[in-house]
C-alpha cells in the first residue's frame, strides 16, 4: 500500500512539473542536501548532509523496488547517479578546499610582490 501511494505521489510531482525523471532526481538530491544542511547546521563539506541524500535516495529506490516487484537496474543506477552526483561534488570540493588554500594563498602572495 505505501509503495503504491508513494509512487503515485512521485508521478504526481513529475506530471505537475513536466520535468523528466532525470532532472527531478538532480533537483531532489540538491533539495535534500540543502534542507539537511539547514536542519543539522553542519557544513556541506561534512558527510552529514550528504548522508541524508544517500538515505533519501535509498528510500526512494526501495519504494520503487517494492512497487514494481523487482529491481530495474538501468533505471536504479541512473537515478542514484543523478541524485548523488552534485551533492558528492559539492561535499568533496568543500572537503578538499583547505588542502588547496595554502597553495592559492602562496600564489596570491607571489603575484602581489611581483
């Protein structure tokens, strides 16, 4: 019952926006990331907001599995990649930023003295 209701709700969102499933997954991943960031007050560079995206996407795919009665691997893989791509890039980019700052600061300092 819950998987069918959930799937109808997801279809309603898709029909209401007119956006393809791929774009909806990208937007959903970013929305969950930002909401998790606001609720937890943790940096986007921590894995806490990113974990919320992973959990939300896992829930979505399990609901799809229960609704359709089997895994649809091509669709599932595409959904996971589209949902997690930008949240992962943002999280890793912010985590790597401190490693890049000393190098950038040295470059700025050298250009100021030249």
